[in-house]
């Protein structure tokens, strides 16, 4: 008996993927992700980079099962194919594990082209492979990372970095800020705004009807009533009280050292950390291979693997594709969740009128 063929989604989402730094593990995790043809059943990958780069990686990794088609434009992408948009045409030799100005330049060119296509609706979501902030800076990139760049393009001040692994969602009040500047960056209004943005994202992007958010303290033991710092009393608690007055379910501040290891964490839909390593160190300890970096608060959907360029293992075949795969699935889930949210929150009377008109037009109602 002939084996039944797998049937894919007839209208898959167009997933744009920027190649990241060509000297890191970005190309490798992209290749490993799509070698599994089942990935093509629900999405149409459109990779922004260079077929010549992937040709080199096929030789380096001795991976001949990664087959793709070359495109000049995203509109040329084909269903059930791995589509690579050639952002540059010149020959480029990869320098595995090296931080180079050229690596940063090409990563930006791929990102820029992908975001242009995202803005014009040629792709539905964006997944970004890791970049080197050092290499990007060498090439003249003016932003600390993807989050700030996309926020600037979107004109949104409250872009929020959210790390996601299933029901574990950790957002950051401050992102790429030196530790010595966190104290002066945190304000009552900033924390309140981040909490509002987080609540909106949990509802719209993750389908949580009534989100409960835990807020971490800044100091050891959450300041211990002012003995180890006063930010909790003067900034964080007032911010929590402010959003509570608006009906938000925000609680804390909780001591950060024991929170993630306690059962308390399971009671919340999201956690707001005060600074980068406070949230990410714990998150990556719990979900390093499957975690996803999501930029909330933007009109577009962008995710990324939660790991970096991993220059130390670039080209050695050791990189795991789990996080990249999860980043793709998460982006698609969020895209669809937003559609559901819009439908659920639209004017019900207007929806009923539209449905009635539709039925009348089909002859069901006279």
C-alpha cells in the first residue's frame, strides 16, 4: 500500500528569516531547521542572505540535503521550497568565528531588506538569526540590538523584549543598558509603561484573558524594607500600585534570587525583570535550548533564537536548531493569536451586521 503523503497548509505563513552574522551559527541553525521537510508544511521560508554563503556552509558542514531555490525578490518565493533572497551578489568568503566589519555589514543588509519586505506585507513575520553587536557597530550600525532598531523603525517607544518558552515569559524593564546605568534609567513611569505593554502583549499575542504579572525587585532581597536599597519603595512599588488602580493584576516586588526556583512562578503568566541579566540568566538556565526572544509592543511580529552568534562553535556542526525552530513556531502562533484577538475584540454588533449581510448576499436571508 502506497504511503499517504503529508498534506501541508494550503495558505502557509510567509516567514522571513534574516541570515544574521555569516561567521556565526546563524546559517547553520537555519540549515538544520529546514533540512526537516515537515517545516515546509506550515510555513513558506524566505531567507534573506546569499545562496553563495549557504553553498559554502554546505561544504563546511558536509550537508547536502539542504536544497534551496534562489530568488531576487520575495515575490518569487515558492510553496514547499526553501527560498533564499540574494541580498548581495558579490562573492564573500566566510571567516568562521571571526568578528568582522563585513560580517556586520552583511547582517545589516539582510535585516534591512527583510524589514522592508515585512513593512510592505511581502512577508508575514520576521525571525532574525543572531548578530554580533560588535561587528554591527564596526559597520556603522547605530543601535544596541534588533529590539531597539525595530522599535525605532516602528516609531514605538515601548518595545519590550520578552523571552518565551511555553508558559514561561520574562520581560525586561531595561534591555541593553550598562549595569551602572540601570539605577538612573528605572523610573516609576518607565516600569508602569512596561507593565502596560506586557499586559497588552500577553492578551493580544499569547491569548491570556486576564494576565497576572510578577515584578522583580532591583536589589538583593528586594531591598529588605530599605536596608539594601530604596528603589523598591520609591520606584517599583509605586509603579505596581499605579497599574493596579487601572485594574491590572501586577504583584511584587519579589526577590529575584529565589523567584524562578520557587512554586510562586507558576502562579503568573509573565515576569517583569528590572535589567538584562536578572531576567535572562535565569531564563536561559531554564530554557537555553528552546527559548525564544520576542519583541513585543510593535505592529509587526519578530522573534529570534535566544542564543547569540556562538563564534566558538561556528562551522563545527555542534549548534542546535531547537531555538530557531521554536522562534519560527512562536512567530506564527503570535501572528495567528493577533488575528483571533482582533476578531474577539471587534465590535460584536458590527460583526453581526456583516454576517447578516453576507448571508443575505448568499440567498440564505430574504
